[in-house]
């Protein structure tokens, strides 16, 4: 079974067993097919180093940390499925760290609001 067939099997499971919404399935398909196309030999046979190189590449192309994290989440779910179904003997995503998401700065009160609070 090649990567495309395994991605299809994963998406079918997400739909049937987890009731994933159509938008979720479309996002997973897009993310997994993008990763599979970027990794020599496809995603299903990828090693941790291949996935790390893919994540480094999308970071270098300017993808936001949230987009990188979403793509990694889809890849992690895919490999958990492959492992659970006995289609792979390992999960190469287990050692990968999620991209660091920047935290927004706290909102500050205006001088007028601060004055009203004190009064």
C-alpha cells in the first residue's frame, strides 16, 4: 500500500470512526498530501529526519508557527493511525517537538482607564 492509499485509509477512518467534519478532512488531506509530495518516497515510509526536514522547509518558506503546528498535528495523527493498524512498527513523530507559537503581548489599560480605576 503506497502513501496515497494509506492517506485515504486514514481519512476514511477519521470520517467513519471519529465523525470528522468535511473541512477537517479537507485540511488533513491537503496537509498530508503536501508532506507526502515533499518527502522522497512519500510520507508513509518517512523517518523522523525526513519529517523534521519537511517542517524546517515550511518554516523557511515563511509558514506561520500555527500552520506548522497544524501540519505536524495531521502528520502525528496519521502515524498514530498507521501504528495502531499495524501498517508501521514505529511512530517517527514521537521525538519531534511542536513549533513554538508566539504569545501575544498582554493588553494594557489606557491612562484614562487607569485613572478611573484608581478613583
